[in-house]
C-alpha cells in the first residue's frame, strides 16, 4: 500500500457484534481481523473501499467506547449514492434514527446512532455541492 490514508478506529463494546452489524447495516467487508483468546476483536473493515477499524474497547490502552464515555468525541460521515436506502438498511439492522434523511445545507443527509454509540451521518451532496 502506498500513499497517505486516514482511517477512523472505532472502540466498541462487543467487537464481534459490531463487525456483524456494520456488515448488515452498511455492507462492510472484512479486510483484516484478529481475535484474542478472550474473544476481543480488532478488524479493518471496508465499505466500497472506504476503510475503518473496529475493536473492543481497551481501557488499559486508553481506548474507550461511547458507552463507557456516555457519548462520543467524533462521528462518521458516510457518503453514498442513495442515503435513504443505506439509512433504512442501517435502522433495520439495529441503528437508531436521530433524524431522517432530508435536504440540509446542500446535502441529502440523515443521522443515526449505531448500537455501539457511534453516530453516523449518511449523506450525498446535492447538485453543485461538495
């Protein structure tokens, strides 16, 4: 792999369940996965080439889930062709709708929370934007 890449790393409670959720909700595929003898998971996932990492939280390493923090310090923005379809699929897979997909600030956009506390904005720029 060459070039510069930036990939978010999400800490969660229940890494195995998170990997399964992201596959069902967003069509994520596993590019890499390791599992400890205790069942903790570290996985690199890809949604149509957009990569991110997921792992069980590890307080010993300063990695806390939104559930432990009672909130998150960031949110994910997933740009797709059909935000409404992706949004509805994620909700059907267990995400919680924060606001439905509507036109906002030059985007077709909806916001949801995944079952692990991370917020996702599912977006598509409107004509002439982004």
